[in-house]
C-alpha cells in the first residue's frame, strides 16, 4: 500500500481494531440548523448596521456613525472568528471515513499486533529488531551492503513473516478452542496431525526470523569494524602531532613504535571490514533464497 496510507493506519490502530470488530462510521451529518440560523441572523444584523451607519455618515452624524460601524465590525469579526461548533466533529468524521475506506480497500495487506498471539508477537519483535539494526547501520547508509536491495527485500521479509504469523495465530487459537472443549479419541486422531502442522509451520517461520538475525549479526560485525576503522583513521591523522609533542618535550621516544602500529591496525581493520561485509552479502543471498 502507499506509504501515506500505511502511516494513516499506523496512527489510528485503535480505530482499526474497532473496524475489525464490525464498527462502521456514521453517515454524514448535516450541520445543526440552529447554529446556521444564528450565523445568518448575526450577519444580517451586521449588514443592517452598516447600512444605518452609512445613513448617519451622510447625515453628518459622525458619533452615531462610529458607534454603529464599530458594532457592525464586532458582529462580523465574531461570525468569522468563532469556530463552527460542529467543525471538530466534521474533521473527526472525515478522518474516520478515510481510515475506514483505506482499511477496506487494503484489507488483507496489513497485520495488527493484537491479531498475533504471544509467541507470534515475540517472533515479530525479533524480526523488527533485526531489520531495524540493519537499516539504521552506518554501513548500510554508506551503501556497503547494497542499501537499495535492503530497502526492498527487508520490508518484504517483514511483511511475509507478519502475514504468516497472523495466519498461524488464528489457526492456533481455533485449534486450542476446539481441543479445550474436550475431544473424543476419533477427534484427537485428527487434531494431532493438525497440531503437528502448526508446529512445523512455526518452525519454518522461526527459520526465517533466525536467517534475518544472522544477517543482522554479520551487519553488526561490519558496523563494529567500520566504527573502529574510522576511529583508528582519526587517531592516525594526529600521529605527526603526537611525535612532534614527544620530540619537543624530550620525552622517552619508546612510544613512537607503538604509535606507528596504528597504521598496521588500520590495515587489519580495513580487512576485517571487507570480510564482514562479504559475510553479510553471503547471509543476504541466503536470506533471499
């Protein structure tokens, strides 16, 4: 669904639950007659006052003219500034209608957390944590992980896992309800293979989640190497100043070889970063498979 529609549904999750429970928005209401009559009457009085004020002005009666025109201005300002009493209700109704229409149009293309049982919620939380850690990493932002594919593939993986978990939760709830009523041996013989099918499906979803977590783990390794490489690079850039300080202060120059090792450390970290990124790419290919 479009991003703006997804944001709308996320922002009105409680309303979505009501819609799923069968709620429908009320039909469009007409503005209250009393409020409309009041506004029209006030406007008419203001117009009459303006007409009377012009008559006073033409007659040279300036004081009544000022008084009447001031009254007319106050009436007009009151009509324009006073919010319609039904404005908030109309805005709320418009939002409810928009959410309702979007929920119906994209039915089956979103999952609510409340639709998942406890086990499914835990798996969904693990999924989202793994994806967030990848998408928010510096190595992804700098394109070291093929950020374009991540932006496409990871949300697709998230949706597929959410869809499967919602279906699994629904079937598990129905199965538990039937079994909780007490079953005969004949029914138990049928229920047992179905329970095994549910367990097998859950293991398959868990495997998807674990693949995501492995990928996120490789990305975390690359992130640590990337951060360490940058830190070493910043320290190495200051190396001449450290050496200068040692020379000027007459300090023991035994620290110089240790400082020189920064360059070697930088080389090792560069290789570690390349290895980590390669491992992440391999995990990503496995994830797609």
